[in-house]
């Protein structure tokens, strides 16, 4: 490519060479992004309106999430490791050790530690604003569907009950929520939005009235 | 003593005359069925009505969904699967999720999965699981689910790539991984399987429109050929949507009888009267499939042509 431009340089003006270089660069960029942009297009289309103040709120939420991950990863490192071909007994042993370690390390955890009032307010407002009435209806149908009557305790640092199903997180709604590290997942229980630890299923935090 | 001897003799006579044995080609002949015994050299294999071609070098697999109940019916269906595996030696099974309903103690893993499919496991059949709404994420570490510790993953067999997705939590990270993998995939067949159906005629759940909104553009752009799902406790073959074939096979352990909406514009074929599983065979640019009920009845079969789409 450099050789081509060098050759062109002998016959064309510097402006023409620069313009050609920009055009080629644009073509390359378009071609590469053209291969990879479906998800970005979807994400952009689903991107909620975020004010500068909201950005700060999300940033602080992210910092609290990272702080949590640091603590839980420290506890996880001490629990038995699970291989990709573990037995059910090994899975249970690792879960039990991790859950008890994590609960002990977060004994003083309170509702709102992660879902502080500012991020909770942002999430509520975003979910109310970002969906059409039809979408809201469809999302509510998914979120409020329950297949068992097993009660989930609204208590931080308590395990999500083992036999209880997980309500599907509607994909378009997930794209509206602030992203989480892989160690955490959003989960709905009725109108309540929870943060669950992926590997331990402990309820890390929850916020009420979080339905679109 | 004499009565016992007589009874024993009657049983023996029945067994050797084939009356007491299970022979689906005699009792439940499929319209287009071919006796597998005619094609396979081992005479000990039971004869079942098979519509698949059993070509050498083909990719052979089974599909089950919503299995983990430990019910008598789940076991009965597994027994029929075993008979088909002997006639049509499928190498692996795709699981559409809800692999374990309710609690997930070590005993549950055994009762709801391992004991039920032990004979298939003994025959070296591998199970590849996806996660449903009743599955704990730590199932991804279970030795017999072959998920390699991942909630979503890809593997290849012959000229086909299989994508197990976690439809219960389709976040941006998973979508990006999926697109990255599809973008570099040169396999002839791209087959995705996961729990929630993007298209469904089910009365209880129906089409998962939120999921469809984010995954369908990827299926279409990157030439995904077939999408398999569960969640609905019945079988349904959907009319091709935007050039993609969709199936629901979610009656492996539970049945929602009569749940398919009559005259649904989506349905090509459905079966909601009993539990069922699918078997499939990929031969070059054709995918042959057969759907079998708990009583051994073939309830659907056909051949899909590869759409040959390119990204």
C-alpha cells in the first residue's frame, strides 16, 4: 500500500494523494465494520438516552460493581475449582463453599449497596421511557410469567432458591440496562429487579418497581 | 411347579416368535418408513421405521428438549431413543434446555438425566446442552453436558457448526461473541440451538419476539440454516422465516397437550398429543429429519435443502 502511494506521489499532487489515501482508508473501515456491525447496529438502536448526569451515575454504579467483583473473586479463588467435566458432587461442593465464603465476606451487605437510589432512579426512568406501549406489554408478559409458586426472599446475601426457575431477561431490555461484569446477572422476580451472582446465585442486591 | 414351567415356556415361545418384542416396523409403520435393519449389517439391531438415509460419513444426531423431570414418560421416550440409536447410530444429542427441573442436587442430576440416558451414555453418545429457564448456570460444568464451562459455545461435526446459545440471558457480550464466530464460520451448515423459540404457535408462551429482534438479523446476515428451540412442550416445524428453518422440540420430559394454536399461520407441522424427540442426518447439502413420539410413531419427517447463503 505504501509503495502504491509512493508511486502515485510522483504523478499526482500531494492533495490528490492524501484524498485517495483517505478514501481507501474509509473503504477498508467500511468493509471491516460491515462484517461486524449487526450487533453494534442493534445496540445503537437500543441505546437509551443518557444525559451527562446519567453517565456519571452509571460510572459510579460500574465502580461499585467492580468493587464487588474484586471481593467475590477473592472468595472464589479460595473455593474448589470446577473443571469443565465436573461431577454433580463437585459442583455442589464448589457452590456450597463459595456461597458460604461469599455470605461471610458480605455479612454487612444492605439493600441499595449497589443499586443506590440514583442508579435505581435512572433504571426506572429508562425502562419507562424507552419502550412503546406494545413493547411494554410484551416485556411484562415475559417478566411476570411464573411457572412455579416458590417464593424468592427479598433479602440481600440470601440464596436464590435452587428449585425456582429464572425468568427470561428480555433481550431488548437487557440492552437498555447498564452492562454488568460476567460475574453478575440481572434477574426479575415480579416487579423487582435483582442482581444475582452468576456462580453462587446469591442475591447481591435488588430494587423494587423496576418494570417498564 | 408345572404351572411355572408352562408359564416360562409361553414366555420363551412369545419372545422367540417376536410377539413380545418391540418391533415398530410391524406395529407402527411410518408412511415413508424404511426398515433400518435392511441397511445396517448388525442383525441384532431392532427394526424401527426410519426415514433417514443412513449414508456413510454423514453427521447423525438427535434433538431433545425440556427433559429433566425424572418422570416415567421421560424414561419411556429415552427407551424409544435408544431403539432408534441402535438402528440409526447417532453420535450426539442436542439438548434444548430445562435439562433439570426443580432442585439440582447430585441426586437430581442422576434421576433427571444420567439414569434416564445411561444406556445412550454407555453407547458413547455425547450430549450437548443449552440452558433453559429452569437450569442453574453451574450446569455448564457438568461432565455429561459437554458445555466446557461455558453458557454459550460452538462445536463442529463434519461440515456442520453447532451453536448453543443461552436465550435466557441474551446480553451484548453473548451477541458479540455469536456474531464474531458466525463472521468467520465457513461451515456448510450453521445450526443454532437454545431454549426460547423465536417463532412458536404455542398458547402458553408463543413467539419470543424480544429475542427474535436481536438474533434474527444475525441468522439472516450470516446464513444460519436451522434454528432449534424448546420451552414449548410440544413439537412444531415452523414455515421457513426469512429463509431460515425453525423447529421446536420441547416435549422430551413434559407435554402441554393441545397447546399448539390451531390454524396458526406459522405452523408447517405440529404434534402436541404426546412427547417426542427428533433425529437428524446431514448428508452434504441435505438435512434429513424424523420426529418420533413416545409410542414410536413417526409424526413428521422430511429433507431440508441447504440454503447456501453467504455472509
